[in-house]
């Protein structure tokens, strides 16, 4: 990316930050609702001698007054948030127009208030009749009095230069008509009160109203731009609505969200907003700390206190939590990149780590009510959320290293340093959770939060142990000279044991969350997340595990119904398995008289019920009407009814698609790679 494109991207990000500050401020004040307001004191009414009816009537009036004011503030706050969001979503050229208009409005008001302040100073000085006029001081070059900070001459001169600067900026940023006469009158209008203040003959009433008349011309230009641009604003909004609707109809809502997310560069804008917000608060804390005399805080204690205060204030609103989530996503992304660098992986699969981490952090903040807690409790809850997030990050790291372990275990001549790197990461994933749990259980009392962290940590350890066991089995199989028929059974038992442990932890976390929901801190977000956890991590996992178990049991029954090849038949055949291309020390004979390894044929039956070579049906479930055994199907037998053929084809297609999905999820139930098996066969000593 060129420097020009980087600069334009930076400008676009900076332009979108101010609307977020507006939303954050509206959220900080509670949408304008009165917070902590106490009711009227009845004793004050009693001292005034009012009776009970008058007290009730007055209290009711105050209640409706507060209700109306709160409703108006809430509505205005809502409109403010909507307007800020609309400004945030504008294109860059429209953003520039909005900021130029707001700048011109701000210049008008700044000019008016500086003129008012200067005129008050001049009018006050006119009361002292012995004081000479400003004009006399200028003509006599009385610089001492003119530049006296407490005199009116200094205030007029200072205001004169300020108005010159404001007039110069307003001339170039206002969006009104740029006629030559108007452009020349604008500086005169801005500087008129300062010029009038120099004249000694003008009465105070003229000076008092001078700022109002000076602001008429620029204010008229601003109002003209507003009314003149109203139609263009409506047309722009309507055009944006039509484009959005067309885009959704053509590509869908998800494509629109992804496109706008990329165009607005939302993560970078949120990070910039949060960093600027924290920097502002840090500057205030630093100034306050430096202004304190005789502070007993050490440098480390002051830094820790400042960091704690910044973290507390950095998550006090939902917008601030979004910004912090973006920063967390950025950090987690580079943690994933670091482990990719350690493992020598070049794929970009870890990019989801940052996104998922941000979503998880924001959900934890919502379901724990982070923004509504007291400062001290908020800091404790934030630290606990970070601890939970880091345990989830360990799961993501395991998802990176697990495929690498499986690929390395199938290689004959791997790079030793890649094995060492992967094993070191696995050692970290085991030792760090153990150290973390040891520290937490020794420093904190037993709580539901500690149970959750412990469950996540132990689950990571179990996953890593399962991966290492399967890695060891595959590594042993890669260096064996003969086919290991029991390998699939061992892998299945290890994987099933690990999944069973994870399933038990899922049930434990569900009951732990239910206890928190009913007895500690309930909420709609927590209830929704518990439902999601119950469906995906308990129900779907149980259904998938039971489906795999049934398919495996069915495949085993089918394989057991086939004849076992004798050693004489294998010697006479003198061939390899057509599925794995390995030499056959034992084999199963299909009804179509083809020889395969039993374990290879069982894996094939996970996909379909037809022979890999001739595509005849391998196993007939229903007993034929003539009483013959299902295994007595003749060679090349196939259903003769076209309707039955179509039903069988549909069933096979459905089983194939379902099994393909299962194979992608379970690497142990895959058909061995043909090329790899060919290389293994060539390297087997004869």
C-alpha cells in the first residue's frame, strides 16, 4: 500500500472517531435519564405549613415533571445516537461536508462568545471615567497599558487577532454562496465589535448589542446552507436506502454487512476510539498526580493505580467495551501469529482467533453486566473475564497445533525441528493451565467462576493429551513395515474417550451456569448463552457422537458377516488392498469375490454400502422372500425395479454426504491417502 493510500485510510479512520465519542458520552450519562435523584423531602413541606393533600399534590406534580423531562431527554439522546450512527456510516466525501458545516457553526458560536466576553470587559472599564480610552492609548503608543493582561486594551487586541483567525477559517470552510461581496463582508462582520470597542464615543448599549449584529451574517450563511441542503440530504438518504435494498436483494444481508464492515474499517476505528479515550483519561490522571504535593505513592504503585483506573474507565459504557474488544482482538490475533511463527505455519487460519476472541469478550462483558458494576467490582470482573478469555485462547492454539501434529505423524522423513516445535507448544498447553489452576486455587476462594476456569483448563489438557496419543500412534504406524489393522480401533477409543470427557465438562459448565443464573447474577444474555451452549455443545455433540457410534457398530456387523480370507487364498491372490494399497496379511471377501482389509472396508462402509471396485451392494439388511441368507447374493446382483434403484441411489447419496461431513470433523475416520500408501508400499522391504 502506497503512502498516499495509507494517509487517506488514516484520515478516514480519524473522521469516523468523533461520532463514537458522541455515542459514548450519551451512554455515559444514561441516555439522559436522571440517575440517583432523590424524592422531595416531606419535612420541607411540613415546615411550610402545607397539609397532606398539598404535599401529595406537589409530589405528584414533581413526579410527572421528572417523568416528562426524563422522556424528553431519552428521546433526544436516542435521536443523538441515531444521528451519530448515520454520520459514522457516511462516505468520506459526505463526512468532509458534515465536518465543514459543523466547523462553520462552531466558529460562529466561538466568535460570538469571545465578542461577548470582550465587550463585557470594555463596558466594565468604561465605568472608571479616569481611565483613558483604547484609541488614545493606541495613538500615543502606550504599549505598557495596551499589553497589560488586566486591562481592556489587551482584551480588545487579543479579540481582534482571534476574530481575524476565525474569519479567515470561516471564509474557507463555509458551504454557502461564495460571492465576492459576501466574502469581503465576512471579515468585517467578525471584527466589527473589536473595532467598535476602540471608539471612545459609543455608548455601552451599542457595545452590548454589537456581538449579536456581528454574528448575523455568518449565522445567516449557516442557516441558508442548512435549508438549501435539506433536499440534498433527503435525496442522499433515499438513494442510500435504495442501494442498500438492491444490494440485499442481489447478494443478501450477510454480504452487505461484510462489505460495510470492510468499507467502514470498524475494528481500526474502534481501536483508535478506545486508545484516544484511554489517552485522554491517562492525561487527566497524570496531571492530577503531578499536581499532588507530598504524595506517598511509589512509581510502581502509581503506575499500577493508573493502569487499574484506565481499565475501569475503559469499560464503563457499551461503546467503550466495543473498543476494548477490538483491542483484545488485535492482541489475540498477534498471539495466534506468534504461535504460527513458532510452528512454521504459513496459512491464515488463525485470523478467526481475533474475531472470535472479540465476540467472546463482548459476550462475557454483557452477560456479567460489566458496565453497570461499581468500579472495584468492575475491575475484579474484568480480570476474571480476561482469565476466561485466555483459557479460550488456549483452545484456539490447540486447534492450530492439532492438524500439524496429525500431518507430521504421517511423514516418513519429517523435519525434526518441526516435531520439536509442535511438542513444545503442546507442553506449554499442558504446563501453563496446570500452573494457572495451582495459582488460582491457592489464592482465591471456591466459586463458580473458578469452577468454570478449571473446567476450561482441564478440557484443554485433555484435548492435548488426546492429540499426543493419536500423534504417537500415527507416528508408530508410519514407521511400521506391515499394515496395522488395530490402529483405527485404538484411535477411535482414544478419540471417543476424549470426546466423552469434553461432553461431561460441557454438562458441568451448563449446571454451573444455571447456578450462576438462578442464584448469583441472572440476565437475559446469560440465559440465551446457556441455551446456545445446551444446544450446540451438549445436544448436537451427543447426537453426533451417537450417530458415529451407530455407524461404526453397523459397519462392524457388516464386516463380521463377510468371509475371512484364508492364507492360501491370500497367497494365490498375491495382491494389495485396492483401498489402501498395502499388502494384505488378512482380508475380508465380499459377495462379489473381492479382497480388502477388514478395517479399510469398514471405513469404506462409513461412506457407502457398495463395493469399491464393482459397486455391487456389499450387505443386504432385509432377508429375501425365498428364505436364502442375505450373504448369498449372487455376483453382479442389483435391484431390478427402477423405483428401488432410485431409492437406493438416494439413500447412498444421503449416506455419502453425511459421512463426508463426519470425516471432515473426525480425521481418524478417513480413507488413507492413496499416494502416501503407494510410497509406503514401495518402501516396504520384500
